[in-house]
C-alpha cells in the first residue's frame, strides 16, 4: 500500500480549497481519510469527497500557521548550510584580518 498523500485542489466555484488526504490501496481503489478519522474507499472515476473544505481565508490562516511553526522537508538542510557558510566566512575574515 502507498503512503498517504496530501493534496489541495482549488475550487473556484466554491471560493475555496479542498484538502484531500488520499492513497491508492492494493485493490487499485482510492482511500480518502475523512475529517472524523475514518477512511472512505472510492473506485476509480468516482466523485471523491474531500477530507476537509477550507474557504480562502481559512486556507491562508492554515498556510501561515504551517509556515510559522514548520520548515518544509525540501529546504530544511539549506538553512543550516547557509549559517555554516556565514560562520566560515567570518572566521576567514578574522584569520586574514579583513
């Protein structure tokens, strides 16, 4: 079985975004986690209910909270590398008396 994936899909007709926590199961069907923690199974091609519906303002609040409290997994190592490079340059300036 695949790991759960998180997707946001913008729904202009509803002025907001749908959050889906979804995975494909071993029967080539889709499982969608519901907001109550239960899982609903869908066949391919069926209309899928989202895990959670967010209006635009609530979605923005969620993004702001996640950005404030968590670092993205893709960029978590680059921040430390930049700090180390800056310390290295400061050390070189001291050694070279610049």
